[in-house]
C-alpha cells in the first residue's frame, strides 16, 4: 500500500519523464530514490526528488510552461542554475547536465561546480518504476559520489542513509564485476566555488 506522498511522487516522476520527452531531452534521477527504482518499489519515504536534465538551460522555459499548466509551482536560481518544481508537499530540484562524445558533465553548482564522468554510465533505456519509466544516474555514479563525497563538497559528511547506500552500491558493483577503483578513477571534479573558499584539491 503506497502512502499519499509516494502516490504524489509517482505522478511527479511520470510528469518529469513525459515533459522531458516532449522537448527531446532526458531527466535523470539521482540520490536517494535510485535504489528504490533499481529494486522496483519504494523502500522508504523520500522528502524530495533530485534530478539533472540534459541541456537544461535550452529547454527550461518550455518545460516550465508545462509544469505550470499541470499545477506545479516553479522557481529558477540563476547563480546556481538550479530549477525547482513543487506541488502538494512534493519537491524536485533539477541541475544542468551536458555531454560531449564520451563525457557527461553535471553542473551541480552551475558554472561553479562540475562533476565529469563517463556518459556510458547513463543508460539509454529507462527502468520501469511502478507505472512509469524513469531515467536514473546508475550504480557507478551513485557509488562515486558516496565513496568520494569530497568531489562534491569538502564539508559533506555521510549520513546513515548514505552509508547504507554506499554498501548497496559496493555490492552492486561486485555483482557486476566492476572494480570500485576503476569507477573512482573515471570521475573528476572542478569546483571553483570551493577553491575560492580556500579548499585544495579542486
């Protein structure tokens, strides 16, 4: 039996997929919901939906119009290039995703922070989650940002849910005979935001 919040999130995921497809882009879910999607069912309650959208700045105005028509409230933060959509307590945040031939670039702080990773980690076929299709970040991406969290923020500390997720993705890599070391070697980060604050290593 799904909770009211989970029903709303499923509708949200369906709208995200459909609206993205209408404008020939893809929105990938990352973070807490990914394990649930991989397992094909909600495992716990989630407060929000974290996403990145291919060529977000090119399609934002168009997708924004459709979200508004479907009853969502929206907001865009130019300095961070973060687009947020809300409805009835459900919240989704979208960042920029850009690609070249072999590399995906997640602009998680707009032009102030970019994570570079292999675009092949983002699969062309979205898994089904209940009654909708959902593109997801993938096990390599999720492992990398949990195992090496400083590539996103040197001030971030793993929460209990993050530690559980890291164990899950470590096992998932093992089952697919993927070396964790090889995953981490394929990720790099450029964070002017943190460099300007005096942190080294970016």
